[in-house]
C-alpha cells in the first residue's frame, strides 16, 4: 500500500484461485463456490499491484419506465467517486445506457489494452432479475455472466490479473420495487465476485442514503485496505448483523 502523492492502492492479493473456475463471494450474506469449483482444490496467488487499477462502472438509475427509477443510487455513485479520489484508479462511468449500448461498451472492454493496469474492477448498479440478469434503461436486460464476466475474462491483456466484480442488484423474482448461468468459454481464474444478496433475494436501497451494500462495501474496503480483499466479506457480515 502506498501513501505517496499518487494515492493509495488497496490490497487485492492472495485471491483464492481454483484450478477450474472462480470462487464468487455473495456479499453481504456469505460466500459460495460455483458448482464447477470444488473448494478443496485451490492454490494461493499473490498479485503485484505496482500499476494503477482500471474501474468500469455501469450505473442504471433512470429508466424509460418511470416506475423503475432508483432514488438513492446517485449517493452510491458519489461514494464511488469519493473512494476513487484516494486511490490510483482510472475509471470510466456509463450511466443509464440501453442494453445495446452496454453490449457495445463490453465489446470495447474485450478489445482494450490493459497492459498498463494491475487489475480490472467492474461495478454494476441496477435492478436485477432471475439468473443474474441486469435491467438496462430501455427495459431490456443483459446477462451478468455472459455479457459482463465473459467479456472481461476474454481479454488476453487481463490474463493472470485480478478481475473484481461488484454488483448491486436483486437476484430474485422479476419485481422491481426493490433492487432485487450459463456455462462460459473463457477461463475464470483470477475472478472475484461480490454481490449484494443471495440468489432469489432482494437487495434494499435507502432513497436518501443509497444502498447498504455499496456504502458499507467501500467504507470497509478503505478501512481494511491492508487486508486481503477476500476477507472483506466477514466484515460486511458483521456490519449487516448489527443493523
């Protein structure tokens, strides 16, 4: 961790890397392992983060259907921007895009050259439906696994670099008052996923203060920046249980 004029760089080493797939952490509730990834078969990797991180933010809070508006989500975006000021992170922000535009953005991620970056951090904030589908501005959906994770892991310049996904969205029924897999082709090593809730559950958002998950995730990430990021889940659970 550096405290020079370039800013601090959070500790993302010691990510557990199974031989066959990724371990995904279902924050803030608990961690889980994909069916293709036996937890007994893994190795420990340490990452060198001498270069700055690259962050992609897909933020959906305004929709063509006004009933889907997500009040409070702007507070989460402000929290992300405040966090980024203290770290060496270059980020691109895309707000209220259509599903077609999200596909174009992710096609660009596949082609980008990330050789000058240590890792990729992707944050998604929207309504979520079953099977980890994300609602775009036009009411169409895109797949978190196929359209986001698969595209990021397909970029050869991100090979052997940590790819962190942070998702604020429901994972339950297709109701959208609250913020609510396919088999893939690319290797899912070096992937760490934090999601705001379990499959089949809602994820709550405060209209004034933003979401519990994003607000606390970034606060704890900064507070425990010298710890392995994989341990962040236990701190999230402790905060969640105190609410």
